[in-house]
C-alpha cells in the first residue's frame, strides 16, 4: 500500500523527531544517530490555518504509520489554546488550595519525590473526527482522526495530594489551571479526581515534552482531552463547577433544539481501521491484513467487528494483547480482497456492552451542529483499482 505524505506544506517547518538543533546525521557518530531512518517519513500534521496560528493550533498523529498501541512521544497529537510556554522546572510550582484544611505549594522536585505509578492510557481530543459530522469527510485518516494517541504515563496519583491537603466535606469539585498564557482551566468532579487521575511528569520513559505540558500535567483517563490540563500550576477545591469559559462557551455539545449538553466528559467506545485507509492504494487482489485501533473511556475493549460490505455482515477481529482499560487496543483481521469495490469498517464494543454506532445514528439524536464527541463508524471505500477513499462521503 502506498500513500502520499501528510507532511506540512511548509518544508522549512521542523518536526518533533527531526529538529535541526539535534545536529546533522552526517556529523554524528553511528551510535548517536537517534533519529529515524531517512527512509521513514512519519510526522505529525500541523494545523496552522487558524486566526492565530502561533497561539492556537493542533497537530495530529499519523495513526496509519504507527504499530502496536504506544504512540512515540514525537508523534503524539497535541492541542494548545495559547501557545506552548517554556517553563523552568526549578521555578515552577503546583498550588492546591480552596476548600482544604492544609493548602500546599509543591515544587516539581517535591512532587517527583512522592510515590509514583506508571499507566498506559489514551488521550483523545473531543473535537477528533469532527470533519465527519456532515458526511463531507476529510479524505485522510490523519487529518480526520489523528487527535488521539496512547502513551505510558508516569506520575503521582492526585488522590494522594488531595489527601495530604485534607479536602473539606463540601469540596465536591476541583478546578485545574495551566500555566499557559491563556490559563486554560477545567472543572472536574471530586469523585473522578480521587479515582484514577494523575499529576503526570513522565511519558514513554522520558520527561513529558513541552507541547505535552512540561513539567507536569493532569492525566484524566478516559475523559475528553481538554480536561487533561497541561503545564499544571493550580488546583482549587470547590463546592461546584467553576463554569469557566472552556466549559460554557467552549466544549459543550450543541443539540438540534438549541440547548447544549455540558460536562460530557467520557470518550465513548470507538475504533478505526488504520491500514488500509484513505490515501492508501492496494496493489491488486489478494491477501491483506486489516488492522486498526479501538478504545473506550469507560473501560476495556471487549470486541471489534469488521465489515467489508458496508455493514451488511460483520466478522470478529483478533484483539492483540494487552487489552487495557482506557487504552488503545490493536486489532487485526485477515482478509482476501477479490478486486471488486469494498466498503470496510470496524465497530468496537467495550466491557460495558456499549457498541460504537454509525454516524447516522449520532446525527439522528444530536444533529450536525456539534463539533465534539463523534465516535461514529468510519467507512473506507476501496475502488476496483485499489485506491482507498473516505466512504462516509455522500
């Protein structure tokens, strides 16, 4: 299968894995050549066509060029609202205050001295797959669905820090705030904060990178990406949500009657076939491995089914171990293509019994004015000449 590059149209834009500051391959001794082979070209796609491209932008993971379930840190998607700050960890602190008995101000080193855990979890922007709401579909997997990635995260359970502060009985929410220029913040229920939330400072065995929130961020497993506040500087314990900009005018789901759903935190069960996908070209009839990723914010993936005839029939795919809760799961399906037009798609079911719906079922309930939480089935159309395109288009 072949596909055109999804690289930035600006050839001078450095990528996370090929930073000119790292030096030339030619000048480095063989053992120090830590970059990918020059024959490999995977990189994030940078979204810069915004009103303020240097301040509000995103970059997307090349899911079609990844293997297994772990996304390399250099390819992990990111979204920022007001630029990526450069933070000196020796001058950065985390303040926990509000409805607590003992307010705390912790340095980065003090946080790192506390008992830590490492867990594998996905992150997904709630705006991922937003191009598919109106069936106009982007003809590229990375640009349509690349706002999700999966990493191993290391940090301190937030519950431990809150316990040290002594949360008062009336403290039922927290407000987490970042140190970016816009002070991005989100309210999170205390029940979730005490469950599985991390103050994370490590990603895939190294310190979190600046665009991922260095020196530390919140990691809120299974919930929409924007609550995973980066460059974390402050946590305030509250008796109710703060109703800040990012949870009122932003990140709400507009319904057909003009009302909006608020605090729709969970990322529901979802899956994507990553190979073959739009932009690929099959070389002719024969055997192909259909593979992709499935995930759910409510737990582990229980089953993934594959259709090659547009949903008329479905067959179970093989799930690659490990199958972890709130993490990407790799699936594989053996398929022999007969050379005729095919409509291939995947459909995930999680451990709660919830099954990923077609986009049309979401639109029937929610209309087409919501930009968020699209977990509908993605169809890829394979033409007789082997070209693969977006089958959601009408």
